[in-house]
C-alpha cells in the first residue's frame, strides 16, 4: 500500500443514534520500537518561532504518550522516525498543499523513508499560544491529529474525536483524550504502563524528552514570501523547491558503491554544517539504478567494458519498441529481440548502434520512440533526441528543458501509454504527462505513482508492446497493466527472462 | 468557487469530484483515464462523505455539504483506497 493507504486496516464500528459510525481506524502499520524519535526540519522559519513550534509539537506528542505505551524523543537528525516539515504547494511527496484554508496538513503512516512524517502547510496562519478565538489555526489541534496518523491511526467519523478529518478543537487541556482516540491508540500500542518508584504526585516520568537546547526565539518578522534559490525560476511550482528542502526526493549523492540497499533518507539540515564531500542534502540511491560516476579524462584509463549482463538473470535499464522492433537495454549493451526468435541473440554495444552518447556513459535510464519517430534517450539529468542512429544537433539537453524540476536525477521510465497514446515520464515516486507538441510536461503534474495501482515506486522501465498492452518493469519482473482498471494484472510480477528474453 | 454556493445540488462539478477523489470517496485513477462517472457513482460517493461527516446522506450537494467541502481539514484520505 502506499503511504496514505491502509494495508490491513482495522476499524471499530458502532451504532450511534441509529447511524453507523466509523470509529477509530488502525491502519495496519505501527512503530515497532517503544521510543519514537522526531525532528523539526525547518529549524529557522520566516514567520514562525521554531522554539515555540517545537514546544507545541512536544505537547501534541505528549498527549499521545500519556494515553498509550509509547514515548517520544526529539532529535536533530535526518534519522528521525517522524520528520516534521512546514512547506508550501508541491513539496516533493506528490501531495500538493493548496495555500491558506482547506488542506492544513497531512501525515504518513509509520514506516521507513517518508513513513511517519508530518507536513504542515506553511501558508496557513498557525497559532502557537494565542488564546482560543484568535483568528487562525491552532497548531496544537492539527499536530495532535497528524501525529495520530504518524502513529498509525486513520480518520474517524466520531465528531469529537481527534482523528475526525475536519479541523476542530479536540482537546482543551482536559486530562483525557476522546474515548474513540484512546481506544484507537491503545489498540495499536497498548495502554500506558504505570512507572513505579517515583513521586506519586507526578503523572508519570516525562514521555517526551529532548536532546537539544531550545534556541532563543528569533524576533518574529512579518510573513514574507519565501524565496527558494534555484537555478532557473521557471515558475513551475516544483522549481521553487528549496535545495535544502529534505523533500527534494531526487537529490542523491552520486555513489560509487554498488549497494542496492535503500538506506534511510539522509538529510542535512539547512543551517547545520554538512559533512565535507556531501554536496547534496539527500541521499536516496534507488534499488536498481545506481549511477557510478567515474570521470576519466584519458581514454587509456577508460574503465574496461563491464562484463556482459546475463540476459536470463538481469533487470532491464530500459525496454522499448523502436520501429516496431523490441530493444532491451542493460548497462552498455542492448539486445534486439525479433518476433520469431526462439532464443535471445548476443547483445551489441549500445555505442555500436547509437552514436554520440557520452563515451563514459555506464547505462541509459530510459528510451522511447516518440510520435515524430525520433528516439529519445534519457541519461542521468540529460536527454538526447536521435534521428535513427545519430543525435540531432544541439543535444544533449538538460531535463529542465522539458519542464522537469531541477531536482530530478533521472527518468526511470518513458512510456507512450496504450490507453491514450500520451507520453508519460516516471521518476522515483512521481510521474508527469508530457506534451509532445509543446515539448513540455503538462501542468497539474507531477502526480504520485500510486495512481498506477500495484506498480510501486522507483520502477526500472515501462513500454507499450505490439499487443497494445502496457508493461511495467521492476527488478527481474514485470506486470501487464490493465488500463481500464488502472492497476496491474496481478500483485506479484511475472519473471521477465522467459517472456522477453526467451530464456 | 462552485463550492461557494453556485450550481445545483446535483452539480457534481470538477471541484466536487476532485474533492471526492482526494479524500478517498472516488477512485483517483479516473483522473488519468478521464473515464466519466455515472450519476449513481457520484451520488453514492457524496452519501459516503456525508455519512463520514455525520450529515444526512442525501447524495446531493446541499447547503450543509457545500459548507463541509469548504471546511479546513487534514489532507489524508478518509477512506483507504
């Protein structure tokens, strides 16, 4: 399931006044450790006092800690389970904020990566300690609700509940939370354990500790428009993404390792000196597309040709039809698969067929034949348009020339979708529809990959085959996509080798 | 703006449909396919939203429902997809 969606949700239902109400919902995910860490990403905000914000976040977490067997610890690190971010509009997770009003915040259920994180729309008027009735939105009320999601609770239709979706004052300092929420949170973590051997007057030992000193609150300044320095302010909401914004989902530090692990997201906080050598705040190598950036100036030192991939035991960097002929690309090699082939043929070097790619390129990320019968190769942050075997003049060009955000590291897949013969570009968790005539991605994109149900994130490739069906590839398997149901044909991928490489 | 009182109570315009998709009352996939929806599908989705919010499940975009669509809320969906 994707971050917002339940995998195996459990919900209590009961009748209230004859109407069936949907009580607390346990979304299935939970933290498997007792002390959950959290961290405020924006340690300096133009129109909010970070110290006050952290206090309010503490209080909101503490309310849950008072009612279940869970505790919290504030850290100042990218390894925190719950990262709290104030952001606006597109902020890297495919779920856009909408300015003042309507959507106030959202959060993700427990899990790795973005799991557990809580995002607040920084364009709201957040109240930190103003009295009730002041015009604006009390951060405490919204934070308690969002942290309910971060702990695994879904929405409840019980009006008084903290987890009721629409904003309301759910807790006024009374010593207990609404029954529905208490049942929900205790259904996940159990009731709070009594801690003995301490002063009975005190409620319990503190449940939210902090390991950082509170910074003196900076002088409150009138809200100003946050300028996001980025190379080219093309006005695309994504372009405004702050380079330090930890939700730049594609900032990766070029890796020389061949790890296929996906370590937890590493984010260096804007005002914290970054360790030497990390010139990108984010490090998310994708499980199968790891780029090796060996820059050799002398051909003599060119790396030896990588060993030929085993066609019967490999993932595909790209697979597509060119002039109605099937091509499969892996590393520096390609296979041409003819329809009546009973077995795959030996691969050829890509550079022996398509001239003009960079000499030291290690692999292509994706390729497709566009409606003008040109062949478009995506390599890292650049793309090439080929007219048959040769690149057209003026290439390569940067991905930003297509309206893609600066933060995109690569295009995982390029697809002419069988349903509407429109071009779609996929990268990480997001995808865009591309207007071939305008040569630009369409507005209202990117969108979250969860739209393509069952495909998941960080795919390897996708294409429309001669049978008019669309196929998605990840690792050594593939799915056939059911266009009308907008979902894959089956949960588990089919093995690619027998079907495509005739192994 | 349609949420601000314009349109008839059967007027399930884009903003209403986007709202219903965003919060899990209609499948999002239709955004890509552009598949049209039946009135029944839309009416059922509105009833489901009204029930979640403890309103009379009329299936119509009546005054109370229009008010609800404008109310500030959490961005997470109400129904798991």
